[in-house]
C-alpha cells in the first residue's frame, strides 16, 4: 500500500521495515503480465477451452489456474465497481510490517508459487510426444 512521504519518514524513524509492494504482490504482477500477453494475442482463457486442454492427471495445474484467474477476476471486480482494489489484510511482527493485501492477492500469489513448483518438480510428457509412442 503506498504511503505518503511524511508517513514513510515516521516509519523510518521508528525503525519499521516495510516490504516493497512490488515484492509483496509479485503474484499479481505475474498474473497481470499473463493477462496483458493474452490480450495482445487476442487469446482469452475461456472455461471450456481450459477444461478441454487439461487431462484428468493435471488437477494441480487446474487448481493453479483457478487460483490465479480467480484472484485476478476478484481484483478486476473491485476495480470495476470501486475504482480501486480494497486491501484489508495487514500483517505485523514487532517492528516489521508487510504491505496490505486481500484474499484475491493471496490466491494469485499461492497460484504463482504452485505454478513455479509445478514447473520445477513435475515433469510431463508433451501431448505430441505421448502420441508418438
């Protein structure tokens, strides 16, 4: 959450460490990038298309997509109705404060982390390779 210059100075005087919002909201940044690329390519993610492309063994990936898309849609909903995203969860530990976030941000971040885990640890045959056997 952005703060005024005066508030930032007061936090620094009290030795409060603030995590930059870009780092705290990396999942949303990643999802926004994917949405931007899809819009450029005129390739929307339609429910039927996603379900058709997923095999039954790809439940992990389906959960990942649901979290990222659900979170992104939640934030879009706020922006359309309110003109801004409502962040209402704030975490503190002693003098450390984490930037405010919401449930949609959490879903996007968890989905992005799961996507990274999926790409690093789960090996799949491509469908074209599987058909050649």
